[in-house]
C-alpha cells in the first residue's frame, strides 16, 4: 500500500490553529460581517423569536428514561432553565398533566456557582442500588466531558467520589466501589482518533494512576471500552477494541481476569441479554452450515456460543425493500424495528421452547414513524413508544407486551398543516438505482422555494420526524421541505451503506443530485428556488453539491461540515472515519478523495450559488477549520459566502436554545432570502388550540419533540 507523507502546501493551514491570534481575529471579522449582513432586519428578529418559542415551549413532551428503579428521569430545558435541570418523578405522577418533579441537579445554578459554562452530557446511574450516578458535564457542549460522582439521595456531588478531568472518557459502574474508566491517562494513552486506548478498573479511595489495567488497544484503533452487565443472575463483564468505525473485537472478562473472545464477525453488531446473544452481520456470514445475508438478525444462547456451538435462529432476514433499524429488549421479549421503504414497522418476538413467537407490537399507528423510547429489561415487559410524522406531532404511549397501551402525552402542533401533505417519490440515480425521498408541502402550490436535506453516511437513516423549527420557519411560510434517503445511510441496511463507502462515495452525491433534478422534473421547484442544507457528513454532502453540482441549486447551507478530505484524518476525531471515507495518505485513496473534496475543488472561474457555513469553535469532533478554510478559499475567488462560528456549542453548533434559535433563524432566513428574493414574512397569525386540533385531528395536551440538530451526530 503506497503511502504519501506530504503534510500540506495549504495557504490556509493557519486557520487550523483553533484559538490562535490570527485565526481568532479572522473568525471575529467573518462573524461581524455575517451578523451585520444577515441578522439586522425585523424579519430575522421575528423568525428567531418564533423558533425560540418552539424550542422553549413549556408543553413539549418531557421524554423520560428508565434506570431500573421504576422512576421516570428527564433532562429539561426552557426559558427559565436554559442550561437545564435533571429531574425524576414516579409513573403515577408522570401520568398527570403537571407532574411533581424531583429536581436532582440544576445546571443553571451549578454553572453560576462554579463560574463554568456547563452543558449536560448525560448520567450513568448505579444498578442496583440507584443511589449514585456518574454525571458528565461539558464545557461549552464539546464531546470532552468532566465526570463527577453524584449522590442521588442527598442531591450533591460526592466530595471524595469518582472524578475525572475533562477528556473524551468512557466510564461504567461495576459496583458501588468500583468503576471501569477509559480516559486520557497521559502520553501514549490515546488513539490517533483522540479516544482512550487504555481502560482500567478503579477502586474507590485509590489513585486513578494505580488502577488496574484490564484492556489495551493499539494506537491506530478507534477506542477501547469496558462494561459491566448487572442483570441479576447474569452478571458479566466485557472489554473490547474498536478497530475502526465498523469493526470491533470483544471479550468476556472473567473474575480471574481471563479474556474469552466472543467470536462474532468483526463487522457484526451484537448484544447480550440474559441467556441470549444477538448477532447482526454487516457482510454475509457462513456459520453452522448456513450463509446469512448482511443485515440479518440471528439469535443463539450466549453460553453455548462461547462453548463453540453455532446453531442460529434467524429472527430477521432483509429483502430489497426492508431493513432492520434496531431492537430493544424487555425482560422477556424482544421488540424489532424495521424499515420498509423508510416506513417503520415494529413487532414483538417471544422465545419459547419451540422457537420465537411473533406478533405485532400493540399501540403502533399504521402511518406514523414509531420508535421505542425505552424499556425496563431488568424488571418488566413495559415499553415507551413515540410516534410522529412530518406533519403529525408526536404521541408518547406506555405499553405492556401482552397487555394494555395508554397514551401518556400528545405534542401540540407548532404550525398549521391544514393545506400540507407528505408524498414519497423515487428518483433514478446515475446508475439506475431507485432512491426514495419525501416531499412535505402544499401539493397544489406552483414551483416555489424548496429546502432539500440529506445525510448519506455511517449507515444512519433519515426517517420522518416532526420539526417545529422546520415547520414554523419554512413550511408555514409556503416553503417545501424534502428529505432524500440516499446511499451511504441505513435506510436499506448494510448494502445501502456499503454502496457509498470509500471510492464509491460519489454514488451518494449522484443520488442527491438525481433527487434535485427529479424535483424540477415534477414541477415542485426550479434550480433557482432549490436550496440544500446538511450537517456534519451532511455538510460534506452540501459542499459537494456546491462544487460539483452548482447549477442544480440556488443556495447552500452547511452546518459543522467536513470539507477538507486531504487533512480530515489529522483533525480531531477525523482518524476514526478512515473506514468510511478512505485514507488520504494512501495515494490510491487520495486519488478518489481528491475528486470530490469540496475544499480542493473550488474554482475561481465557475459560478456557485451563495453559501452559508456555520460551525463552532468548541466542536471537538469536526474541526472548525473545515468551514474556516472553505470560507477563506471561496472568498479568495470572489464567491458569495457567509460564515458564522459560534464560540461554543460542540458538534451541534449551539449550547442552548437561544443559540439554536439564532443558528436556525440565520440558516432559514439566509436560504429564503437567496431563493425567494425577499425576507421571511411573519406568520399571518399565531395558531390557537382550536385551529391546531381542527388542522391535525389530534388533541393538544403535550409538547412536540424538536430536534433541529438532526443528523449532526453520525460522524
């Protein structure tokens, strides 16, 4: 394999200096230009206020998580608590319109007390016992977090408890006095991707440096990990290495310290629950005299598999239109989620003496997209189910397999959908592949401003979801919204993803361009009225559309984008994506990467649509230099580029709802102005409850889950 060691002759390499004086001055100047040009009018101010109203709505659904102690945990932000509160309540209280919440941790109060810009990073609760938690807090929203032990009974951090300084750490409880820790232990302890290479077993009251090493990886691995399964009667410990983004090696760790290899294929997903082992191969696997296709789901007994038996039960077999999108265990059942032409289906499987019995999961609407929010696999066969659509606000249901299903919450509508419809079409890509996409808007409207988004990477599907931000900021003003399900994603399983890996990455871009052209052919829009928006890997997609297919679009917006394919693997977490994109240091790989790398394909004598680049200084996953350097090169050649870099926010480019509202108002107003040639107009009037119920046919009693950062976390 020929490797090349040329560092760079990049004239904008200096913009990779994250907080360097010259780079910081450049960012301040670009931000000032963009804010002055795009945010000064009444239309922008009004739009930002509307989006903030959506994000801060008091009647949003407070989506709960279960920890095994029969309580409903929730992290909540609103106008009063912009940083958020971690809280919990009982099941009976949660059923009430206004539950009595037990606030465990107030991040706004903590940030004020400690003088830190804390952003919630999640919590791991000790099981069993439930009296302690390992709380992760980020400074400004990055992936790196501070970990601190929290006493759930006393509502305080444990003064001499388990504490880790800021790093991309992975921690898991073993018991009340021991945890697994994978973190930055000093020189040589991280992989080239910036994740932990060493995992230790840490005993309470002892120095971390003296903790026993239980597993190590190699410098070119992505990361190592360790986990404890506390399921009563099935307590087990596991360690593993992430060899690359899709391959891993895992072992059962015995009490004596012996590591027993779990001999599933390196590229397979796997899961252990009680006596069962599930295996989902990403490539065809011949085992036990049978060959199973990529994307199948197989079941066997864990102990028998370790002993060498290879008898498998096929729980799911994909076809050309159907793929497995996930699964969830209850105590005694398995819930399977599948996608059929990007439409969700759920069923429940029950193991018995003769095999696995199948039935439909109760409470699943026929036409909405449904997902399992949580289950309680330690205790019962209950499940939390959410269902929503592009025009249908979410409904949260509590079900019991084999029992009743009750509606816990209904989200209100954020916009009037009375004249809107959802349609699904299929475009023919350059090689004839059938590519699905959803169109949301007024089906009787003439060609008008249309926002097209996509992702196409890391086997992540884009499924129908209700977005108050898109609804209020785009659809309610007469725009059309389009989601393209291009190759590289997970809409049709591993084969759909593999079709756009490495040297085949241009297939994803051809798919997206085919959707853009199909929209014009159908009379839904015109190239001048068609805008594209994407984030992260979707930002790379937007960058390729800008440089490779500029005639198809009237405007382009990219959030936290990957754009420099020559140096992406040398910036922050970029090395972890080598299996997805290829290695630029290998001459053969750089040849195909160079062909589409947006940063390297900017031309001075070619017409490009106006572009907006948004990133964050504190994004420690995709380096802001991607967007910085792209903006500088576009400016060098005299192209119309606007640039905004939030000083915090991590990979979501925003740390709170105020910042999210600003970023999305900036994006949607930019696109509308460039496509429609005029600023956003205020909504004719605000919806009232009667209007909403009449338009949607649902009772307004809860709140909508809004995820304006959708698709930003795949890479």
